[in-house]
């Protein structure tokens, strides 16, 4: 897949993610966690109707696997404000992103895979 198509798909995922504001949503490209002292107890709820892997994006921008969620399942994790999280489909394609912020405690994973393999 070429980069232009990838970025177009990622923009569509962010726009389709109605459950979060633009400030909470992030592009799958170039995201990484930043150091923070603000702890947050976060719950990720898989409302996508599809399998999702939950991955923390480390300080270098590399995904670190944390959990696998079937539809309707949730995962609670202690994280920090400014930490980036990625949600992938079964083959590992990025479908949705979230950056934790102070005051947030729950994120509904809602974006659907396109089935094109390049999500």
C-alpha cells in the first residue's frame, strides 16, 4: 500500500470515530507516548463488533502488545496522560488510536475495519 492511501484510510478512521473528540483521536502514523506524571486508570471497551488488539505505543513509537479483545470485552490498564494507544484488527492493521488525557477514564473502540487489509 502506498503512503498516500495509508494516510487517507487513517484520516477516514479518525473521522469515523464518532465516540471521541478530535483532541482525543490520533493518526496511526507517527504517534508515540510522551513522559507524564499524571496517572490515569483507563478502560478500553471493544464496541467495534470485531476483534481488536490493544497496543501501547512506546516513547520511540513502537507498538507494545497489552491485550486482545473480542467484541464486547473490556480491558482496564493504568496509564498516563499523553500515552498513545493503538487498536488493531486480527492481522495487525491499525484501525483506531487514542491518546490518554487527564480526566479521561474510558475509551470506546468503535472504528470498523474496511476489510481491505490496509486499515
